[in-house]
């Protein structure tokens, strides 16, 4: 971790490998400063890791980077102990949070952090980049809450890119809050909702039996992607309703 006049720079790295006996080992499990990484009790072949926020943030000027590589034969589930809270800082520049995920053939990653809360006055740019081999499996969840209770949101820009076997199947960006392009909160955007989220589900079986495009419930939709993948998007008045929509849509895919 480094601390400069422009904010904190911190990284966390996870590498999971199959152990050759049907289990998963973690030869790399590193975190620094506000990005603490802990192994928790796994189940079966799956290893589990928890991101634990050791400090508040990200604050204005901070730049956090988290990378996870799931190699052949490994099964990894990553969660977070609490929500991530983007806060204003003394620096006028915005904060950055970059997530880089790689999943090899015959490997599986469940990326399931808690919500990201954009507090009033904050300015955060999040990028999530996922590179999957042709035979990889993925469950990725993103949930964003605009403002704490009774609070206007900060500025939040979030970009998600997913590539399967080198082919881009999803590349989308969402900008919300003060200074975002007009219409973000209108009928074609969040329509007044303050919680927005999505699931990306990649399964080799979707190549021959893709899920049908449909509305799951009011505020949630399921869309097949141009690959063995599906996208669930949802908007809701609060984080609790958002989680219920996403969980329900995921169960419907099963």
C-alpha cells in the first residue's frame, strides 16, 4: 500500500488452483491497507475468500485494485464482509476501484460482494473486467445503492466488460448522480429507483440451451448474451428488494 498526496493506492490478489484431488488451494492470497483478504471455510471442492474492509473508503483520490485468477480445476467463491461505502475525501479528484477477474477452462468463480453504496458528495469510478476461457463458469453479482438513507447520491460510474474465449459478450457502462449524463434517473434509466444491480451467469450448457429473454418480475429482466451466458438486470427502491429480485431471477435459471 502507498499513501500519496492524491490518496491511497492499495491492491489485493487471489490465485486459486486445483489441487489434483478435487479440491482447491490458494497459493496467493494477498491484501494491503484497506483491502484485507481472508480465507473462510469452504464446501466440497470450493474454496471461499472474504474481502474485509480494514479502513473507510474508497475516498476521493484513492485507487484500489482487486484481481482474482481461478486456474484449471479450481472452484472459488469470493464475498465481502460488509458493503463498500464510497465517501467524499479531501482530494477533489474522484476515486477508482478496479476489479480484474480471470477464469480458466474447467474452473468456476462466484464473485458475490455486498452492495456498493455511493454516499452523497463522493465520486467513484468502478471498472470490472472479466476474461473467461471457453469452458469456464461464472456467477458475478453487482449491486449499487445510490445514497444512504435520506441522502442524495454521489457520482458513480460503473463499467463491466466480459469476454469469453477472447470474444466480448458484454460491455456496458452506467453513470448516476450529479454530473452524470441527463436521463439517468428518468423513465429510460432508473425511473426514481435508488438500487440497481445485475447478475452475469456463464455456463457452458447455455451454448445449446440459452435462457429465454423475459421479464422476471416488475423491475427485473433476464437476457441471453451472445455466448454461453445470461444477464439479469434489476432496479428497486432499496437494497433488500434488489437482492430478492436478483436471487429470484437466479433461481429461475436453475
